[in-house]
C-alpha cells in the first residue's frame, strides 16, 4: 500500500506582492551583459572543476600532455567553457 501525505499551503496575498516586487528589482538591477558575464564565469569555474579528472585520465608517457590540460573559455557561442589543451603547451 502506498503512503499518502497531504500538505496544505497558504500564501498571503501580501507575500505574493513582495515576491513580485523582488523579481522586478532583480530584473531591473541586472542587464543582459552582466548576466552573460556571470554565466561565462560560472561555466569556466565548472570546467576548472573537471580538469583534475581529465589530467588523471591522460597518458603518462612523457607527462607533457598531462601538464598541458586546462580549462578554456569558448570563443564563440558564449557562455561556455571546455577542458582541453593549452595552446603551445603540448
């Protein structure tokens, strides 16, 4: 037999107005350029978090490839980032 639960929520109309006002304030405070810049930084930091596992999976014959792996921002279709080889380091 499946368990059943019931939750009753009551939201005050004044609270809804305050949330709407907060949404408008956030939207007015950030322009599209700032949002894109923040997303670019977030994607680069996420890619930096993946550098260590990729380095560990790289071949170790000379170690040059392993040392060259780094997180790079994308040049087109921003925001974005990838884990790859630094130019001139392999």
